[in-house]
């Protein structure tokens, strides 16, 4: 559970940094996603999620 909370806190810190330090970049990224097909977004999201889980697994060892 500690690893999960640490990972979630890190996620929030990076997400907050994006919107806090570069809001225009965040807006452009969101606008670019609107034109991206749902299947591609789903594939990319699942791939990133798998990498994240693998990193958490390796970090917890």
C-alpha cells in the first residue's frame, strides 16, 4: 500500500507541475488528443499503464 501511495503522490506532483508550470502545453496536448482515434488512445494508455506497473514492480523489489 505504501508503494501505491508513493506512486500516486508522484503522479499528482507531475500532473500538477504540468498544469501549474506549462498550462499552454497542457491545453495543446488536450486539443491534440481530440483528433486522435479512440483505439490509438486506448492502445497508448494501456502500454503506458503496463510500463508503469512494471516500474512499480521493479522498484518494490
